[in-house]
């Protein structure tokens, strides 16, 4: 007896089923590829966000430490100025204080800390005007620095506390009479 040969209709049905299963498998594969690509993008975004957060936390810690060190630096500046003008045997003390002061300045510079520029016009973004004083200088010019200001990058840690030139008093400017 001879083996029965599959009919053309049966073969076509089998082919259609296989093509259908292949198409479904390809759709599933495409969905999985898209899902993996989304997961990869999500992970990259997470990694970048985590790195930014870590940098922000480190910068915030550095700013906090610098803010705590600034009064110490101010005291060292004052001690150095006093020791240099003190009579007698203060030369070695003045030298030691100056060395410590310079080392603290060097550490802060390495951490990106810069002094706020105080020459020229008053800038409310980086200066704090504590006084205005009649002066021959142009109105709005910084004429004295009471306390240095510092910044890290674009962030002001402490504004420079300054005295700003005001226009000469009206009675002095008129003719010097002083009459009121």
C-alpha cells in the first residue's frame, strides 16, 4: 500500500499556520527589543540622574564646609594684620599666622572658591551694601570692603559686605556753606 501524499490544501493550511506563528513571533521579538531599548534608556537616565545628584550633594557639602571656614579665614586675616603691626617680638607669630592663612586660601582655591571682585560698581548679586557714604568717587562705586565675599563657580557663598559711594551731600555740593 502506498503512503498517502499530503494534499495541496493541507500544505497551504500548514504554510499559513507557520507564517502566522512566524509573524506573531516577530511581533513578540519586536516588542521585546523595544522593551529592552526602553529599559536601557531608563537605566542610562537613572545613571546620569544619580551622578548629577551625587555631584550636587558633594557640591552642597563643599559649600557648607566653605561657609563654615570663612569666619576662620576672616579671623586669620585679622590676626595676620594685627601681628604685622604689633611691636616687639611678633615677627615669628606674624609669619606663622600668614603661612596658615595662605594655606587655607590655597585649599579653598583648589576647591574652586574665589573671592568676589569688589573693585568698581556695586553689584547687588555679589555685594551687600552695609553703608553708603558721601564720596568724591562716582555714585554707586564700592569704596571700602568690610568683609570679603566668596563664591564657588557661579554660586555666591557669602556676598562681599561693602561701603558704597553716595553723591556728596546737597549742602556741601552747593557751595560748602553747610547751612540748613
